[in-house]
């Protein structure tokens, strides 16, 4: 089993957790933030924060292509933690 598959399994388990902090951890297995850029950890495609309302475009062949709104997902997760209050 490759390390990508293990990482995907861990991310899925955390994403499906009832704990908001686990769900944020699951998000961070799939995404990275660097200098206002959101980066897919699988394909290294990136999107700037000022384009957060647009669908995320992964590189061809990326296994994470199903995830097109990571900025909105992060905002929702942080809201669940009360981070916006």
C-alpha cells in the first residue's frame, strides 16, 4: 500500500469524524496554505485566496479532483470551531 493511500484513508477518517478539530486535521492532510495560496498536496496545483469563490482546478490525473471548493470547506470547518467569533 502506498503512502498516498494511507494518507487518503487517514484524511477520510478524520473528515468523517464528529470532532470539528479532527475534520480540520483531515482537511490539512489534503491541502496546504502558503503565502495566501491554497495548494493541493497531491498534485501541487494552487489557487490564491482572492480566487476563493472559484472552483479549484486540479492538475490532470489528480486523485483529489472531486474537491472543487476547498476554501469554502475550510471556512465552514473554522466556523464549526468558533474561529470566526
